[in-house]
């Protein structure tokens, strides 16, 4: 049976011109704004009108685009060498959309798709949204392959180990005991969590596993805290909010690791490394570090390979 691997992600604008498309598609997603379609369209228009110019400006500061597509292609190159099967990206809100990958797979006679969510923890807003997108677009193409979805890997030992070692490497030459380690996950509205989304529990489980590994390796931080970033609007979101933690410092030496992302994007490179650094600078933090995501590192290539191989 001919197989292909598809990497699922939300995507990020490939140019300033794509920012509006990105926001429109994101806020049109029923999993992001779970409400009736008319109200969703109304709320989406308000949010986009309010945020569009600010978001464009943010991407200008990142060089005019998200790094996500480029990093995804670098990862794909390495995975194709290891796995000897075609690997495609499928972004949810901007090109390359899933249609592109699905058409190629259909033309090449691929009978089984292995979907790898680049989100370590499961959420309706990420994994479910992306998987449903694949199913709907395949249906529209009258393409009916077998579909396998790689399970959430937030507690997969090689992945947790890779994350811990990424932090240790970034702290080389520093006294970790003088730093607070802030493990930052993308926030979600409490209404989504209360509706049964398992994301918060899976984030907490990964934090526990990371703490255990640091302990085993004898790496001690002043404190390790779970925080949530990227809050939008006035409704209740997962707490504690990273911005609140930074604005009310109990310790002015911090290192931040984005544990809910595998590839760097605007939330890591702009929000954490530029926007939130400005808060730390204004409050005279002694040290403020952001650890890169795993990206196309050998460790992450190995994690993906080992999770996919049982399906080959």
C-alpha cells in the first residue's frame, strides 16, 4: 500500500498580504470560535478590524512573514531522507493548504495518509480542526485514502527528553539555580476547556514529566512554573497568564520554553522574544532568555521518525 506523511499545522502568513487571509480563516474556524455561523462571522469581523494593522506590524518586525513554512520545509527534507516516503505540509489557515498535498497524493496513487500533528498536545482548536480539514478536503476531491492520525506525544519519553535537553543546551554556561524556568503553553478560553477539551491536562502532564527529568539529571532551577500565553479578548482563559507573571516579578531572571509548539512561529519569535522581552526590559529584569523550539533538530527528526515508523 502506497503511503505518504502529512505534517499538520496552523500555518503562518508567508507575506504581509497574507495576514488578513490568515486571520479570516482562523476566526472562521468553528473550533476557534464555537458559536453559530452568523454570530461567528460578526465576532470575527470585529476582531479582524481591530487587530489587522497591529498584526501586520508584528509580522513586519519578523521580516515580513512567519518563519513557519520555511522551517516546515527544512523538517520535511530531513524526514524524507529518514523515512523514504513522500512528506507534505498541510497548513490550516494559509498556503500550503491541505488541497495541494491531497491532490499530489491522489495523482500518485497514495492509498494511506499518515497525519502527524505538529501540536504535541491534543486540542479541538488544533489537532481536531486540522484532521477534520483533511477529511473534508479529501471528500471534496472524491479521494478516499485510509487515514491514520499519530496520537498526542506530550508524554512520549523521547519528545519530553528532547525538550528538556533543548533547555539544558540553551542554559549552558549559566547557573540554572538563579533562573525561573517558565514553561509557556498557548492559552485557551476556559469555555473550551470546560467543554471537555483535554489540552490543559496534557500540558500539565508534560510539565510534570519535564520536572521529573530535570530532577533525574540534577538540573535545578530557582522555580519551574507553567504559564499560558497569547490571550485574546476579555473572557476567562487558562491561568496564570504569562504577561501577568512577567509584570509582577517575584524573580528577575527568567528563561522561557514554549512547550506547546514544535516549530518557531510568531508566538515564539515575536510574542515571546520581542514583545514580552520589552516588558522584561522595562521592569529591569537581570536576564531574559527564550529557548528555540525543536524545529528541524536531529532530536525532533528522530521523534517524528520513531512515531511514524510503526505505521510503515
